[in-house]
């Protein structure tokens, strides 16, 4: 009976992979508030906040950097991504196929899916650090690349199965799960910060300022870690989700919105999640360091458990879950663009298996800051291509959605925009020492410029039959 119910459920799931979302399936802002709050008050926050502490950012640089960077991220979602999403109402992958052609998009979708798998895998690993506490699993350290025990592998794989079962049921179930869990997680993060400050000896506002500047975010990086400035914080807060906003991945999510203004609901994730949660998890890590001087262990579950007990450990489990769910869902849609005849739920199930295997390797967590920056950078040029095609095609005199209108499987301008932009960014990094966190901004403008120039040459408007 349960098998037949499951089969009926997945067969009735329609994610409109190659058609615009119909009006009957559009969702109000509340759905997106919960989605963004749940996705960005999540497992990554238990890693990123502590890494800011480890990189020695000062308290003032952190607060102002987060205020500015998160605002820029919200504006990117609301003013760049959401208007295109609600105008076209198509997935990123199908919209890009209409512009760049199937042969280009296959490679893009493959890279995209792999990046999503690795990101979701790191969140499954974060959840596993909490699930393993009652079983006294040996936790990973800052320098681990390989799993330390078979118990760790088994725990990760079991978590992956559960999370995948939710993801294969489509956006509605993913969104519903986030809406239920996100308010509780936000409460736990705030509670953890209050309890953690008390454990650090904070009893007054003046004491909070002193402890923040001298103990938690004291401006001194841990041994072997680089020093972060306010510019690192601004650009990381802005571009840690670069693939989602200026990279246009959230076309897939925001296509369900009734209005482009739903893009502003990303503030729930940026300020309740990235601002509050990064500060709170940084406080938790400081408590952990105070109690375990010189420890190289880096297990978010253990860090939260030490301050809040069982509630903290459960929060880590759910936080990793709410990030992994939509990420696996997105990865499934990316691969569905390569295999359009295979049902999305089947592809998502395969993605969940690959993700679970990747999660067995702790390096995904330990190198999360660098991975997130690289992930966004790899996908960003195609977001610029979509932006330029939508806004500049008529104004600059070239055909929009050229692959569709010329019945082509390959777009030379789109492919070169991707390759040359990444080459430009690599050159800035290798020859001028520009940190990976800062490459996205100049790279996006370069990608737009390359695509516009090449499209004017390849698909001039006067020579095209415009529908």
C-alpha cells in the first residue's frame, strides 16, 4: 500500500520543467519567506559563522560588512533575478537552452548539478555531526579530507536517504518543510547566542561589546588561517549565493511567484539567516574554543550541543536538512535538462545518492568558504548571459533566445561568454592576486559585454526574423 501511495505521489508531481508555470500554480510571498528563511537559516550557517571567527575578522568589520553585503544580495534577487523569473516563468535550465542551445546547456547543467551535489553533500555532513553525537562517533577535524570511521559513513548515508525522499516530491513539499522548520530554527539560533554569551561571561551591554571585540571577533586569525577584512565580509555576504541571484539559478524558484516583488522576501534569509545565524554560530564557536583550547575538531553538531544540549544538536540536523532539500531539488532539475525524457523524481533520487556519497568526505565542510565562492563563480557567466539576452537584445540590436529562433543546438556567443569570463577571472587571480571572493563583480560585467558584442555579430536584429 505504501509503495502504491508513493508511486502515485511522484507521478502526480509536475514541476513544469519545459513549460511556463501556469497561473493556477503560482504562490504568494509567504511561501518564499519560509523558503528563503529555511534555506539560509541552515547548515551552512553553522560552518560559515565559525570560519569568520577562525579568519580573525573584527567585530565592527563583521557587523557592517554583513549589513551592506546582505542588502546587496537582497537587491540582486529582487531587481535582477525576480523580474526575469516572473516574466518568463521557466526554469533556469530551459530558459538557458532557448538562448544557448542544448549542446551548451548540457555542459552547464552537468557542472551545475555537480556543484549542487557537493553543496548539498556538505549539509548532509553537517547534519551527521549532530546525529552521531549519541553514538560517540569520531568527528572530523579542520584538516580532514577522508572519513574517519565506517560509523560516520553509515550515518551520512542514512541522512542522505531521508533528505532525498523529501526532495523527490517537488517544490511544494520542499517549501512546506522549510515553512514548518524555519521559525523554530531562527529561535534556536537566537537562543544559542544568548546562552553562549552568558557562558562567555556577558552580563551587560558594555560587557557584550568588550567580549565581542576582545574574545569572539578579536581581529586575530587562528593559526594557519588568513586575515579577513570588511571587504571580505561584504563580498562574501553578497556573493556567497551568487549562483542563485546574479547567476539566475533562482529563476527556477521565483518562477512560481505571483509578482517580481517576491524577490524582496530573500531578506528573511539574508538577515534572519545570514546576519543573525552567522553571528550566533560565531558565538557558539568561541564558546567551544574557550572550553577546548587548541582543539582542531570542527563539528557543528558538537559545537551546538555543547552550548544548547539536545535542542542545539537537533537544530543542526534540521538546518542541514533545509539546505540540502532545495539544493538536491535544483540539482535534479539541472540533470533533467540533460535527460528530459526521464521523470524528474527519478533523476532527483539518483542525485540524492551521489550527494550522499560525496557527503562522506569532510573536506566539503572544511573548505566551504572557498567552495561556495568557486561554485558561484563557475555559474555566474551564464546568469549574465540570461540578463543580457532579456534586457539588451532589442536595445542593442540582436536576436533574443537565438538558439530557439534559429533552431540551433549551439550558441557561439553564449559559450564564449562563459569560457572567456572564467579565463578573465582566473587571470585576475593568478597574475594580480585578486582573491576569489572579489572576482564575481568584474566577471559579471565582462560576461555581459562579451555576450552583447558577440551576439550583435552573430545574430544581428536586422537579419533576423523576429517573432
